[in-house]
C-alpha cells in the first residue's frame, strides 16, 4: 500500500510530510477513516444532499464514484470514501469528515480532462488524509448557526433561516492546509497513473471560471465568487506551486495521460445551469416554468436555489425563503399562512398582527406580520402567502434583525410576486453540455453561434479552457451549451 503523498516519488510532498517520512521520526500510520468519522459523514450526508439539490443521477455519477474510488485507493483509503456528484450548478467540491466527498455538476462542466477531475478529488482526499476537515468542520458549524440562533430556540426553521445557505457553506482552510492538500493530491495523481501537471491546469481553469463569473456580471453576487476560491483560496502562487510540484515528480508534462476524450464522452449531455425542476435563478429574479410563478427581489438581495426553497438574503441582515405547498383541502390562504407561522415559530413567543388581505399582480395574497421575542429584542417576522391557483400556494418568510429599517425592502419583494405567462414559461428551458467535433471551417464564431446563453463566447472559452487566439483544429472535441430537447431532462 503506498504511503500518502508517495514520499519516494514526490520531493515536495515528502518535505511537507517529513515528520512521517524522515528517518528519525516515527513511521507514519497508514491513512484510515475512523468508524466515528464515517458515522458523522453518514449522518450529514442526506442533509448535504438535500441542500445541494440531491444526488445527480446516472452515468456521470457512477463515473465520479469510480474515479474517486481509484484516487482514494491511490491515497491508501481504498473503499473508505464516498464520492457523490450533486445536482448544483455552483462550482464547488468539498470533503466532510468520514471521507464523504462532493463534487457539483457545475464543477464537472468546467473540467476538461479525467486527470483534472482526479486532481480535484485528490485534493479533497488530501484534506481528509491530513485531517484538515475535522477541525474546520466543527468551527464552521458554529459559525453557520449564526447569531439569531443563539437568541431563538425551539424553531428549526428560524435557526435554518438564520444560517447560511449550505451551497455557500465554506470550509476555510489555512493556506498551508491548501498547499498540503495540493501536494498530496498531486502524489495521488501519479500513483493513479495520471499526468500530475493536470493539477495546475485545473487550478488555472478555476481561476478563469472566476474571471468569467466576475466579468459576465449577470448573476448574483454570491455566485460571482466561485466556491472553490472561497473554500480553497486560489492564488497565482498556488498555481505556480502546483506546477513546481508536478515538475518535481520528474514526470514530463504529457508523459502520463490526462484522458481528455474519456472525460468529454462522460459529460456529454450533462445538465448545465439551473435545473427546471428547481426553477431558474437569474440575478435577483426567480422563475419557475413548471409552477408558472416568479418574483424579482429588490436591489441588494441574493437568491440561492435549493430543492426545498429559494433562500433570500437581503440588505441589513434580512434573511428568508420562498417556497410553496398545497392549499389544505377546504382551507383558504388564512389556514395556509397560519400553519406556516406555527411551523416557523414553534414555541417561540411572538406578537402577531391581524392578517392583511390584498391582491398583488392579480393574485390573492395574505400578509402576516409578527414581532418575535428574542433575547436581543423583537425580531420582525413577515409572511406573505399567495394563492397560485389549482390548489397551490406560495409564500415568503422573511426575518430581519431587531428594528424595522427593512420593511420597505420586504414589501417590495412581496409586491414582485407574479404568475408567468405561457410565453415566459416557454422561454425558460434547461441547458445541457454537448460535446461536438470541430469540422473544417469551424471558427470560434460558428461554435459561439451554436451556444445557448447570455455570454456565449466567454462561456465557450471558459468551459473549454481555451484562449481566443488558439486555433481550432478540425477533429478536436469541444464542449458547447445548448438548449435541451423538450422533455430531455424529465
Ligand atoms: Zn482545499
């Protein structure tokens, strides 16, 4: 069984692992995932899946699992890790205790070879082997619970609202921990037979994705900062370090395979961007083509799509969510709003004002306001319930920090709820990645013309990790994004 980091082949990793590999130091134990950690991971797994839009099914998931298994084996953790592809378009990868490792389909979209994906998985396995995750996880869970949770007990919903949306859940590792995970990951690439130079290529691709997100500016602020860059700080120095570490293996760039064609065959057909089943978030707007509803939050709001609800965070610490449900048989909006308020408040004491019945954009609505009693003062809670027709209701639940400086923003949010016309709904189509072969005569322009999206040229370059000046060679394969055929992703 190889030692982690392959001390014999990787001088830089060896230097970092000197305590484990040096003659005088005690021999390093083989890596191992404890039963206790597996238990923690298994317990969190369903919650993390739910927050990330669930597991993405099919061949792509099996591929991630298979490749992850090979990398875990290269790290000496054969059969001890669980790799999951999640149905989120946020670019992210992370590991939690117990060696549960998650990769989003958003990350899969920007990867261009099997070795690059292996480098991401190897980096995450590296965090596990070096036991970074346990320490970080505990700290960030405290932070995630947030300030309001301290003053409010008895309501899981309020606690959840107070917390950060899990998709933006960050594990802040120290710079040295990132370097160590990079070095370990590069060792696993070599051990698994992949080109170690792919790691620097992957970091470069992530840096270009970041530049694309900032440059395109069409999406919400939180998404313009890629997760990878937040949880794994990405710097030019880190990319250079990965290059140096690959050079230090003594394996020439390209001497071991990257398996780009195999990778591209796997991602052909992968869902790209929002999943229509969860609705489409575009900047501050949300639209659901199946439910036929939408809203637009006022300036300063950030929306995050998750399968249960749309999380909203607004100016001045406003937080909330948008969701929907069935109108109880024989009940009206009052019943729906009251049940919701009971669920939100739990046993928390609150002063509830009489409900307000209004019509918003032709839709019957009911507004409930309450002052929730907390240790830090009265927290304003606002609920808006809408009759979406066909026995379906929709709602916002918003909480604000003590004081009511946010009432106007909340009112504007509620007023933006509307039903979608058939034409509006029809325009919201899922997109997928298609791998196409470049034909003679194809140019950046002809491929751009085949792309669906708001920034086709920049996205084409970003997804294929290309520069505009690099000529296209007939026969080479590139990823494009197209509208899915109707019904293709159902
Ligand atoms: Zn990391």
